[in-house]
C-alpha cells in the first residue's frame, strides 16, 4: 500500500479481510478512524465517523462479520473511561453505532478484540480489560463470559469454525479454552450484576458515606489495581467510619452467586491489636445485616501488601435484593487504609439443554451365541435417559448408554436405535444393523464341518421344539437342537 491508495500519512494499527469477499478490506489507523476498500486494496475510502470516540482515542481492532462483508466491528484499547470503545457498521463502514452505551451492561474502558461466532452472527465476544463479554443479540446487551475465567485483560480470541470452543488469550494469566460461545453449550451462564464494578465511571452508582471514598489514580496516595479509578476506605488516623454499598437484585434461579473484589491494605499500626477494621457484609435494603462475610483489620496488612482477590459464596442470598456493604472503622490514631478495586457479583444460572448425540451406534457382525453390543454417546443437561429400540419397538430394560445381549439367528438384519431424552427434549440415533452369522457346524473342533459333526448333532437331535442338553448343536441360537440346526449343518457340509 502507498499514500496514493487514499490512505494519507497514518499508522495502520490493524487490518482485516472479509471471509465472504476477499476484495473487501478494512483497516483502522492512528488518526482516529479507518479505511475500507472494495477492490482488494487498490483504493481506500475513509470510514464514517465513530460516534463517541472522544479526543486522543484511536481504534485498534477491526473485524468483518464471518457471514457478511457489509457488517464490520471496530474496537479501541484507549485508556479512557468516558469515550466509547466498541462500534458496529451494517453498511460496510459508512455509518456506525456504539455498542457500549448506557444500558448495554458493557464495561467502560479498553476493548482489545471483537469477533462473532461463525455459526451465529448474533453472538459476539469481546475482550476487555475486565475479562471477556458476550452478547447474544448482536451487541445490544452484554454479560461476562467464561465461568472460571479471571477478571483480567483479554487481548485476543479464537473461536472455532464450528463454534464448539473458544480460546482466550489474557495479559499475564495464560491462554484459556472454554466451551462454545453460548457459554459452554448453553449450560452455565454467568452474569456480573454490579454496576460500575471497577469505579471507572467515577463517583456514581455506589452509595458512599462521603465523596472521598471513590477516587482517581491522580489523588495522592491512591492505590489502583486496574484502570484509573478505585475505592479508598479509612486512612484518616482519627475516629472515623466509611461505608461503601450497592443494592442489587439476585435472581432466585441462580445456581451459584459469588462476590469478588481485590483488596490492598496499608497501615501505620505496629502492635498486635486490631484497631482499624473493614467489615464485608450482605444487608437487606433496610440496612439489616444478613451476614458478615469477613472482618479484616490492620493485622492483615502484611498479607495484603499487594492487591489480593477476596471471594465469598453468597448463593444463600439469591432471590433477594441485597446490599453489598463495606464498612471501615478507625480508632483515634495511626491510619489504616483499605484500597478496593474490580468488584464482581457473579450469578450463575444453568439453562437446561436438550440431548445431542455425539457418537452414533455402529453396525455389528457377530456369530450366533456371541454378545452383540451397541453404544451411544450424547451431551445435554443431566440426567439423560436412554431407551433402546429393535426395529422401532422399545426393548424392555434396555435403558443404559450401552445395550448388550446374546445374538440369535432371529436377530439377523434387525435395526437397533436409541432415544436419548431429558426434561428439555430428546434425540433419536441413527439405525445400526446387526448381522448374525450361524455357527460353523464344527462341533468337534477339527476345523471343518463334516459327517463327524453330523454324528454329534444326531446324538443330540431329539425333534423340533425339544431342548437339547448339547449347546454346540444349537446352530441357530434358538435354544433347541432341531430341524433348523440340521438344515444349517447339512448346508455347510
């Protein structure tokens, strides 16, 4: 590329080519915008203005929807808490809509990567400084993604072409592999419930006892774990009480609820007495204490000399509107400061999914008297129920993932299938055919069927329908030594 292609003098920060049209090219640049080409890069035209981009904010990532060259996404990793950082275009980059505005539940701050699920264009994944976020409605609303994935900067994503797994590359915490983009098969969905969880929107949403608690990093002595804002409780060195709280509704359908935040403690205290404390509580909206999760003090400073993650299981409070409440109390001298950042109140719900058969039963060939075995593998919300069928008719007692039985000649050519079901639906396997070959007729073990075997059979032969005491003479596996067995033997001699 050169300046004559229409780029002007700028630094290319990221570039993408549409999977559905290799002539469609897009790039974002250091001048605060980007360029698109419809002829493979021979000529470029400027993108439309990105709304809410703010001063000194440049986009850093561009992505074509895998199903349409007209749909583009652009994100910015700029360190700003007031500008927008994520945009979508449906007309090839001419006009744009911000996806991280009010009501979207998208965190304020840098966005490093944005991609769509190749199997579902409405499902988007974004990597931010506060973990991965997912949208299942084209970017209108977002939730935290990845059960167990830490709140850490996500710098890159790889979504498998079939959408079955996602690899998440983080800053400092390695690479994680997670189930499909519907949150591990649509099973567990984790939603972060707190607003302004990292205080990056400043002194909003949270209820504070005074306006000195939520501060930017520019305040002298302020300690921040990530971003540019945090909370500072106590640290006055006089008798004083600080409180920080937020009310939030927790769904009764949650299967697990966890409160997380990061804490650093600095103190002037040197004795062995807990003079300055921080209580972590769950209260109701009337202020009644429902539970005290932890009481920390100046004695915990050495264990919290750097930011340490604190986690508490608060599932017991689901189905209520609770108040996450922190209270710092200092005595008359020697200050202790409690610095807090990056809160999460994660509520996990389990969405039942219907069974999907992943391994079909396979055709079998056996000899009369041998065991025939059919097996199926399926995914879906447990418990899964199994019902095997022979030629479309249910088999009594055949209710496990594997069905095994002793084959007879009457089973030759039979079709076996299984219905796997749970409370959300069912799936029926493909048919597997059983081929049953008769016994060889070699009853005396000399390697061939001959008149000597005929003599053995005749010794056991006692007429049609009469049970024989010689199982080797039952060539068709019906439990009798009869005319059918004699016919089979004579056919093989």
